[in-house]
């Protein structure tokens, strides 16, 4: 390929080159930069996986894992027989299926498991899996309760199994590129971050379809309940478990956790020290006890990696604006990085040293004589220096066509297994994002600010 300026811009990867281009790119904001992921499969020896929890994301995760060269699906576990039938329909009759995950873990021909169950099962299955010698890709949030995290971290350290939490933003090309932009200092000092994940329709609000054959015969409901309080068979609780605090973590653990994963990846942060949250069930009064609206404010103290900043985040599952979506804005003293899912924009601002006068200012209220004296004083002090602020043009960074951050995240996991390459979103990272997200629910329940020790990962 000829190294023309156009090609260079097209392929400007998340590099210093991208930033060196900053000034030039601002002069040509129409030209979006296409990002290029640096994540590559580093070895192709066979890795045999088992899926535990073959619901919505179990399919996404497994299909994505199977795109990684050398990965084979051996077994599937689920509590609803319809999902085991679907697994055989889709991945072939040869796969082993079971309703008891312990049978899957006992299989010697499985190297790694994907844990895609509801949140209240993550910790127990992850610990059992590592103790059984399996590497673990565990969906977010890593734990349902903060205190569950310590045993999980301990098990990972003791067994030395590869463990990765499944918030794919930790491997997203956009997040890694945005980190470089932030590190370059182009937006000045980070002072404030705001993030949201809003939804509008019933599926977005977790009213998922319930199959007509759901019954105590087709579903092992007792196994589903696990450590949760015993209740009679209830298909709604089984298929829409997110809406109940007994099984899920609410929008905090479910969705804030993605926002915090992106934030911590970009800033190298270990977390906030103060968390305050407001939550309620506003609209989806369908029997749920998990909030459909949650707002949280957190303070991130200064560390060696970032200045002190405030973080505001929100989930509204009944967003009447209809826009929905997902976003995180890093606002610095000299600009903003505005991130969607896998794309972002950078805008800078220059604050000139001369303040200017007039307009919405006290100048007009001065007497005629004072106006004359003031003008003379101003001209002596600032001369013809530029005044006020100047906005830089916007630079857009777009993912390559068809880009899938989940695939990059899977490749990171399998590279870790095959070559021992580092896992950023390990169990400690996972508790540092799940902990503050879950603490939002605690703040709502206790109607007070929660103190969080980001080093020890404990409520204080
Ligand atoms: N990373 C992401 O983008 C992403 C997206 C959606 C969901 N998730 C996470 O994935 C997890 C699953 O979410 P989902 O939407 O797929 O839920 P789901 O209800 O569609 O699927 C969960 C499946 O787990 C099975 N299950 C429950 N308990 C089990 C047990 N003890 N043993 C074996 N199987 C069990 C259920 O039968 C069900 O089929 C959640 O923790 C969620 O937060 C992650």
C-alpha cells in the first residue's frame, strides 16, 4: 500500500502518531481517523471450552470465542432444557450437555470455561472452576456481593489459572486509543467524567421473552436459586432475574460496571473513595425491586496516575428522550474526549491569557470616565492579545468496519492461556469495578454516602 497521507490517516492507529497529528487533524476535522486494533492471536494451539449459562450472552460469548483460531466448544451447561436443546441445534449433537455445572467441571477435556450465569452464581462457579483446574472467563459483574470478591482473588492467585472478567471495554480499541489521547495531555487536566447508559423499550428494561414451555420440569429452579432465598417456581424470576435484587446487582452492577471498566482502563484508576447514589423504580413497575433509574456521584482521589476528579454516572431504563445509548465523557481543563461504544471524538479548547471586557461583564455598568480609564489600563496591560477561549475543531476516531471489542477481549483471554500474556481485567480489576458499582445500591438503601477504600477494596 502506498504510504499516502490519506492511507496514513486511515490507518493511524492508536499511537503517538495519532496525537502528533493532533494539530493538523484539527485543521481538517472532516477526516475521521479509523482505529486499528493491535490485539492479535499469539498462538493457535487448541483450547477446549465449556459454557456455563447458555442464555443471551452465553451465545454471544461462545460464538465470539469460536472465532478465535484453535478454540473448540466441548460442553454446555444450563438449567433450562430448552437452552440445552438449542445448544445442540446450533453447535452440534456431539457436545456434552448437562444441567449440573459440576459435571462439566469434572470433564478432563475442558481447559477453560465461560461463566455466563446470573450474577449470584458468578463467584461460586468461578472458584469451583479454578479449583477444578479450568481457566475462567467470567461475565461481569464479577461478584454479586462485594465481600465475595476476596475469596475469588485468593483462588486465582493460589491456582494461578487465567481469570478474566467479561466487560469487553477493557480490550476495546477505542478505550485504548482514548487512553493515549488522555495521556498526551491534549485535554489538559482531567477534572470531571460523566457517563450514562439509557434505554427506552421493554427489552432494554430487561423484560426478556419467557418460553411457553417454562415449568418445574424444564427448569431446575432450585439450582437457579442457589444461595438466594427459597421461593416457589417463578418463570419470570428465572428469565428476568436482573429485575430482582436476590439474583442480580441492578443497573449498578449490570451497567455502571461497563462504564467503570472503561474509565479505569483509560485512567489506570483503582477506584473512587466516596460514592453517593439515588435510585428508584420509576416506570417499570412490573414487580421488580431493582431500580430502573440510578444516578451516582463518586469522587476519585488523586493517584500517581491521575489527578483528583469527579465522576457522575446514570442509568435510566425509561428514557423518554428515546435516544438511549451509552456514553462516557472525559472533561479536562482544555478539552473533552467524548466516547460512545467503540468510537469517540476529541475537542480541544484554548484559553487565552487576555480576559477581554464588555458583553456580559461589569464593564457596561462603569461610568463614562471609568470606561475610558479602564480601556487605557487594559490596553497597557494586554495590548492586542487574543481574548477569551478558542475552540479547536473536532477530531473523530472510528473503529474499523465490523469491529467487535468482545472478540478482542476473547483473544486477550486465550492469549493469556496460551502464552501467559497479562490480563488487565483480572479478579482485582473486577472487584475494583464491581465494588463501587454495587456500593451504589448500598448508598441508595442506606440513604447515605458510602466511603470506599480503593486499595483494600472495602467499604469503610
Ligand atoms: N459483557 C456483556 O456485554 C454482557 C452483556 C449481557 C450480559 N452480561 C452478563 O452475563 C450474565 C448472563 O446474562 P444473560 O443476559 O445472558 O442472562 P440469561 O438469563 O439470558 O442467561 C443466564 C443463563 O444461566 C443459566 N443459569 C442460571 N444459573 C445457573 C447455574 N447455576 N448453572 C448453570 N446455568 C445457570 C440460566 O439457565 C440461563 O440460561 C450476567 O451476569 C450479565 O451481567 C454481560
